[in-house]
C-alpha cells in the first residue's frame, strides 16, 4: 500500500496490493481529474491520458479558444451548472437563489491511518493498516471548501471514499446535492450489475448493458430498501465469475441513496453514488461542515467473485465491530413464526425447554411483549412489559430461560409509534408528519421524529431500561415502515429538507449508544425482513435479518444477491416451518438446514409442534453448524451455479483461507427425469494439494474420494441426480 504525489506531473497515485488509482491536477484552473483505476501500474506518467481541449461549443469561464473540455473531462468530483452537462455530484443554492459550483485543487494531505467520519458508520484501520489522501479543493466564488478523502488498506484492494463540505463564506448556503463518489471512465462494453427486489424477495441480481443516457438504482424510502440496493458494479461483457475486469461501488449508509451510470455523447461514462438529492436540502451556516457518508470502491481483475471476496474481507476486518465480530453466534430460536402475537410465559418456556434439549442456545422473544400489542395495530412506543402475557414479568422469564442454559434475546422497533399508544396520546407531535395533512399510515404506524433530541433520549431510555432490567444478551432491532409525509415539528421551514438524513444519523446515534452501554449485546438489525441490509448497519450489528422469506428455495436467490457484497457471517438465516408461511412451499427439513447454514443459522418455528422426524434432526443440524461455522464465517466464498439462471440447481462453496478445507453446498431445486450426473467445477482450492471427500459416507454414489485441487477446479466433479425436488447435500473437502 502506498500513496504518492509526483509534483512534476501533478499526479497522485494510490497503490493497493493489486490495483492503482490515479488522480491528476490539470490546467491553470487546477481541475482534479480522474486518470486511471485498474490493475496495478509501475509508473505515474499518465497525464497524456487526460482529454483536454477536445469539444467545441462548451461553455467555460476562460473561453479557451472557443473549445472546452469541461463537458468531457473525467472529473474526480464535479461541480454543477458551469459547463459540465453530465449529471454532477455537488449542487448548491446560495442565499441569492443561485446555483453553479466549480471545484479547484488547493492542497493535499497524505497520512497514515484513517479518520472516523463524525456521526457516520465507516471502515476503519490503524496507522499501519491504512493510508489516506485528503484533497482540499474549493469554489473561491462561493467560499466553499470540499475535502475529498481516499483511504486504502494494506490487506485489501478496496478504496474508501468520502466527501466533506465546509462553508468558509460569511453567509449560509444550502447544499441541495452532495454525493460521495464519482468515477469517470470510457464505456468499455460494460454491463451493470444491480440488486432488486421487494418484501420477501430482496436483492435479486440483475445484469444489463451500460447504454447511452442514465441508468440508476435508488431509494427515497428513508432506508436502503427492499426494492433497490445501494450497490452497483460494472464489468466488461466478457467478465465471468472467475476472471475479467469489474468495478463496484457500495454505500456505507442506510437511508436514501442514488447510484447511477451515465454514458455521454462521446462514449465516456460517469458512475456516481451518494445520498439521494430527493427532498435533500441542508443548510450550512458559516463555519459549519457537512460530512457525506462513505462509498467503498472495488476493482478486481478476478471477475465477479474477486470483487465479492474483496468486499467480504474488507467488511469482516474493517467495518464490523464488537464482541461477535469474529465469533460464532449462538444458535437462536425466534418465536415470530411459531406464535406471532399469541404467546405467554408458559408457551415461550415450553419452546425454550424443548429447544435447549436439542442444543439450541438462545430464545428470542419477538414482537408482542409490550403495551397492549396483541396484533400490529397498537402500542409501538409503549415499551413496558405486558405482564398479562408475561406473568411474573420479564426478569422471571429471562431467568427461567437462563436456567435452561440458554441466552435470552428480545425484539424492539424503536423508530416507530402507533397512533394507538400512550406515547402518541401524550406527544402527537413526536411523529413525522406534515402539519395539517392527514398522515399516511403503514402497518398502522407512524415514524417517530428522531431528528428531535428529546425524542431520541426518551426512546433510548425506554429501550435501555428494559435491557437493564434482565440478563438480555441479544436485540433484534426492527423497522417496519418506510418514511413518507416528511415534516418535523422540531425543525424550521428551511431545514425540513434535512429530515431524511437527520433521521438516519439519529438511528446511528441510538445504536452507537446502545452498543456502548451494552458492549456484550449481540445486535441484529432487521427491517420488515431485509429492507435495511446495508454496510451502514453492519457497523453497528454484525448480523442483519436477510428476509422475512425463509423458504429454502427463495432464500437461494436472496442469499446469493446479499452475499454478492456481504459476508456470510452477516446474513440472518433460519430454518422455518413448512408449508412455508410466505410461499406455502414444502421443502425437506434437511435442505432448510443446509441453506440456513450459509448464514448465522437459527430456527423460526414452534419446536414443540413440528413433526417428530424434523425435531429429531435438529441435534444433527446443531452439530453441523458447530462443525462448519468457523469455515463459513471466515472462508472465501465462491458462487458455482445459480438456480435463478439455470432453473434447476444451485451451488456455492466456502474455502478456508489456508485452503486446507472447503465446503460445497449443492441444492437440486428441481429434479429432471432421465438426466445424467451434473458436472460442477470447484474453484479456489490449492491446485497442488490432494483433497479427500471427508463426508464420503453421505455420497455413496461417488466412488472416487480423492482428487487434486486443479482436477476439481478445471475437470470438475460429477454430482449424481438426487431423488426428488428441493434436495440438498454438502460436500466437505479436506486437504491431505
Ligand atoms: C418484521 C420482521 O422481519 C419479522 O421477523 C418480525 O420481527 C416482524 N417484523 C414482527 O413485527
């Protein structure tokens, strides 16, 4: 890892182990141009690549012989309204009502380490682990200073970028758009990969060609959302899972976002990512600064899989924190699909008792334990234990669960308020609402206005006092409605455009407080399933509930899309009941276990009511989890086949970092009659080593049990057809 500045040619060069990123300062205006990002280069003599003075009829301040490069020049971070007609990253409105920003380089700072971003989640690392380049640029006319930060890591090829705006003028200015990263390059036959979905089918992978004009994904829902994801990658159309160029951006943020690629008139393209400018207007008083969240940029020459593994390693080492960062998580049983709102102490203890005998390690009490909440129409905000359900109180229940040798976890939805709650009756102005307009309800609830400090403090105390009252070792932090009707009684008219972002900052502040006061707590974020599964939340919770859909087949697609970016250790995954509560599908209990094994692993069913044969399988599944979880959590993940593409089977693999073992999960979604065995290629192994099928007894059909790593990769292995649909098997390979 190194960051250098060549004063002769005014080029900055950021080198990671396998990549280089080059920035140049050009022209008497000191524009900051993007020169190169890709495979590692030995030199920085690259100024010849910057296209200057090429396009006629483009406005520019110094009229440049009636040509200007402003509309084509590859900018590192763009202004707006002064000659570059591509979409820009920074927009302002002055007190006089004008826009127009142009940024010029002023100075730079290169330092060891990486500074934290105030109030925001971000990757981190010590002085020996990271280096940072901070470019200071300015718009002299506006008195606006812009700090562009680029951090690199000794053990990763990722680059973390962020932007800070400082108002150095003597009057306020409105920031109407502040994106966090921009990357201009030629469109070299790129295809864009994005993730799309809805409730219960989050993050399906979509690939499309990058074409002229704009193509984007975004959220204006106040959360990263079920629908689109704050991630995009662009790859050459020849790039595969295993080889070829790919670039990616992922946002370390949990609110509104936009991610866009625009191809311009000359075939150049601009990729950008940041907070969605929709309903964003941040008033910056003189001397104040605005910190935009971080974007992680990745380039890999090793295909889509190379990009994925780069994100996984970065997030495991430099984003996820806390006690459970590198630890096996307790196998939990959650009562949501077991009981919904219909439970009491006796029922929960019945489940816990049976579960503990089977090796399950924690009981999680989901929604419905507080206020008068017997359905989803009331009581959010009234975080007092409902003792008519939990007779003897919460501490009694927790103590009884602990006596069984199990941990205890609890559900909250701290950001919400039900109109039918004591809290709303006392403080109707604490809900986000447009004064005078009938508020929109979703799941019969409003969103609490957490931009107000008194509301944040109240909610925190309510939640924390429950956590202080008993030995609670896990919290599921849920969020079940998107934001709408934006209005805060706590903010003046010209700051109403700050609500979306302030709300996200407030959630971060609350989770920060909670994880500091309860450092041993295991926090799992959740949002109506997986609507807030993002890198921002991973800074606070090492795992996130992936989706309300725990059907083994749907989960193959949801987990493949999620694992495109996020480590398997972060994916909340449970074995649930059948027929599945979301799709009605019946899959073998065994297969549900294999699919949940690719995540945190737990149960979401009434263990006292499931068929005995299934119940009897739980101790084996528990043993399977304990046997393989270190490998699953820490290893390198490879996608081998995706049933959403081939419609018949799914296959993925985790290989130990030292290549001493690998676990291949093979799920035959649909059987086909009269079909020969299926050839799979198993990558990531040491080509020189001999691997043994360690669980050969589970594969009586495969007679040969020893293979060289390169044979398994290039020649492959024949997987025999399995009898029936939705059948799965694990293949455990160990090096001799
Ligand atoms: C949505 C979550 O995703 C579910 O797991 C469950 O906790 C419900 N909310 C409870 O209301």
